[in-house]
C-alpha cells in the first residue's frame, strides 16, 4: 500500500507455511477458538487487515493487489474488475467458473461462520460454491484487495477450531453441516503447480486491464519497513483485538 500511494500497482502471489487460520479485520475471535488444538495441529493464527471471516490457508494460493484507491473507481467497481481478472485467469486453466450474483439472502456479518461457506456477489464460484474469496480495504489513498484461490478444500478447519462448534448449527443462518468450498484440483482433475497458476493469473490481469504485468518490481518497501509491519501483525494485541 505504501507503493500504491506512490502511484504503483502491484500484484503479488504467495503460499503459506505453516498452515494458518486468518481472521477478518473486525471478526470476533478472542475466546472463540481452540488455541491448544491449533498448536497441536501446527496451525498458526493471524488477523488480516481486510474484513470478512475466517479462512484456512494451506493448500491454496493467495493473491494480493495494491493500487491507488481511485484508479479503477469506487470500492464495488474496483472489486468487480479485479475479480474479473481472476475469473479470466482461472478459465485459462480450463476451469468452468463464474461470478456469484446478488441473491435475496442477506450477507452474514463478521462472526465465526467460515468465509468459504457463502459466495458473495462478484466472487468466483464453480457449481455454486466459492472458489476464490476476496476482500478489499482502503486506507490513505491506497487500496488492498486480497483473497484465496482454493486448490484442495480444507475450509472445514475454519469452523472445526471454533470452541463448542461440534454439532452446532451455523451462527448466522442456523444451517449446519460442513463447509464445502470449490477446489481447483477437483475442477481440473489435478492441482496446477504454482508457476502455472501464476502465469494464468498474470495473463488474466493483462487481459482484464489491458496492461503488461512485469515480474519482480523494484522499489518496494525495504526490509526495515517489512520488519515494522511484521511486528504489528505478530502482536497478540492485533490478533486478539476482538
């Protein structure tokens, strides 16, 4: 976002190690998750700067886009444009996907309901299930949008680690049952390697925005800034702020 305030647009693709459960910026989490169980399973816990609900990051690919806040219009318009680029990229791999449309069902609030339980308007879906969950945050003339592209569906972890969740009906709508996300490996019959995923998404952004996406941009924030931000997001006062 520092780079975006200087007028730059950056697309970043990354994986997670160790596996990690991330909470949304305003999601209630303190006292609601089984920390001992997470430690036993080698699962880390963090809180994202964007909103939304819990996402399990393991066998997936995370993307992030930073840009000047008004480069592509308001929040909704820019959100849909970025998601369109993701859609085009995934289609290049051969997956049959579409953007979720608005329904009469009210979107759930930032509770302990897993993010991938509900496709929201504009998100990328396959057969009615969410394949890519995304969220956007704006701060001081910059936007950050990031999200997860699921390779293998393990999103049940996001609700299994809730305290008292066994046999419990869903907190937002009363519907129980396991979380079922779409998974790229199921759609394609294989799990693409990271390099192939990266090339497909890069091509999707180039097609959607009519630009050339350069590799490994120079001039991004240095190590000192990275360490400063790392301390902020490692701090339990941030992770357990709600």
